[in-house]
């Protein structure tokens, strides 16, 4: 399988990308029958790997882009996107409908995170492009949409694993307790007297420090679930520190 002939080319796929290959063809090398028209990017995606997950690709010691036309005898090393992944600005995210728990955790950490539970794929791409947000999903088909400016596959089936994956990949600045977990709006400190009419008796008597969302007006305080939330923040800081 590792021998390339003068009629084909060979992809050598990094171990980090093997998870995207079909189980029946999960080998590190993939022979490519050349057709004279398909690009390297097309062949990589045909193997099952979204280009959003691909880093440098080289033929010998020469870097080649996804638009490269393979030549007979080429051996291409396909590497994973580097971590942390460099971005032109501080990362902002848009999550698809299946990642609601991850969205709330990112907002808890103060990361600008848009999320809708009723938005279809074309609308997600439009918003990601217009607002320059990285689209996060586990839908490989969505990541292959040509119109999408930037996306990323979220690894893991559990929210803690997904959060760690995102923090390691993009290394966003953490500003815990500064965003509304319901709508992503910024939180501002408010005096207790300003929100007392909105509080239950137990809350009013037990807590003195409050924040309120600039957008939706949701009021926040360190309540019964604060220990669980503090643990999420503590773990996130450890992962971010690497």
C-alpha cells in the first residue's frame, strides 16, 4: 500500500486525522488514482477528512495548497491543523443545534458564543461569515460547505471533553462570569436594591452580589449551583494553561 507508482499518488495521513476515515479503510496511507482534474483538497475530503481539520500539506519538503493538482508519483504528507490554531483575531464562535451544553459552558467562561436551537445549515454559514465566527459542529458535511469561511470539528461526546478540545485548539482568553449563559450578552454589576423586585425571598436574604445581562436582563448570583460552575471554570483554567 505504501509504494507509489507512476500512474497514481499517495496520501500519508497524520494519526490525529485517522478518526475521520471510514473504519474499513483506516490506514495511514491512501492511494489516489489520478484523473487529471481533481485537486488535492478534493482527494483529502473524499477520504473523509474535512479541510478545516487539515494543517500543512507537503510533497517532499515543499508546501502545497488544497488547490494543488497531484502529479504521478507524488507522496503527500497531510498533517493536522496546529494547536493552538492561529486566528486573525480573538476567536468568536457559532455552535450548531447539537452543542447547546458546550455553548453555555463557553459563555460561562466569558467566550463570545452564538447559539440557536432552530437554525438550519445555510443560515449558520451566513451568520458565521457575516460575524466572522468560527462555526463549531460535529457535522462533517457542514464543514465541507464551500461558502463557509472557517469552521472546526468538535471532538468528544461529553461536554467536558468538547470544552477541553476547544480550549486546546483555539486558546481563547478566559473571562469567567462576564457573559449571560442564556443569550451571550455581557454582564454588568448591579446593586441589590435595583434587582430586589425580581428576587425570591430566599435569594434576597442569602445573597448580596448580583450581575445583570445588558441584553436580556437576566439576573445572576452565586447560588446553589455555584460549586458545579466553579469546577467547570477551575478545570478550564487548568486546560488553558496547558
